[in-house]
């Protein structure tokens, strides 16, 4: 048997796997998604794999964004005043300013509330941190850089690439709250700030 032909077959299948991964990503609109546990169990039996192995493969698929190069803002250009707020459930959500850099923009969602008016919470509830994701349009990638805060105040920072235009009129900044950092399990809560 020709050794070259034998090595080409697995290579061709590997390339098909890559093409299918790209097709899957486009179908789910670049959002991480996992098959249900029941589906993984069914496929494991059907194709002769261990369930844990298939679950691990699909969990890796949803972490692709963590392997992409992280853009860090460089070359500060200017501040864009926004000064837009929305009050929901006695909390004030504000985008005060956008920092413009040559390669990215930095958007911060400020959340303020009267900590003295919040009822006493169970310690488990206090330790529950919600994760916000930012969506502007399919043209922009928005990465949550983290959260800082103190009693009655939080600041969620996002790196946006490519940089936003210097005139943001007509852009909506949609902040969606998630229960997880993979931004898969929405709480159903959303805040929209208009540019």
C-alpha cells in the first residue's frame, strides 16, 4: 500500500473536521453552545466513545474565544463623553465615557445603588456574582475585562475591537446579564444604553 495514500486519508478527514467546526460556529452565530447531556450519551453509544470524552470535546469548543489573541488597548487617542443612564429596580446603570485607543475602545458599565436600602441577604446571595456581556453589533467583538466594586457600586469593563467610531450616535450598547462566564445562561436581564 502506498504510504503517502495512507497518511492522506486521516489528513483529509482532519481537514473535514476543521471545515465542520467552522460551519458549526457560523450556524450558532459564534456563540458557545453545547449539546444536551442526553444527546452526548446517545452519540457516545452510537459512535463508541465514552460520554466524558465527548463532553470534554464539546466543552473545549465553547472555549475557543479564550485561545484568540487578546487585544490590549494601546495608543490613547481621546475620551468620548456618553453620559447616558437607565434606572432599573432601584439601580442606576451608566455609561459615562468611552476611552478611544488606536486599536480598541474601552467601555465601562457603572452600576450604582443605595446599599443601605438593600435588604439583608444570605451570604450565598452576596457571593453570587453576575457576569455581564456586551453586544453592539456583529461588527464588534466585546470582551469582558472584569469587574471592580465596593458597597453600592460596580464597574464592568469591556474591550471593544475594532475601535468604535468617534461619533456613536445610533449605536446601542446592550448589556446582558449571565449566570456564567461563558455567556451561555442568560438571567433574562438586559440593560440598553443608547449612544
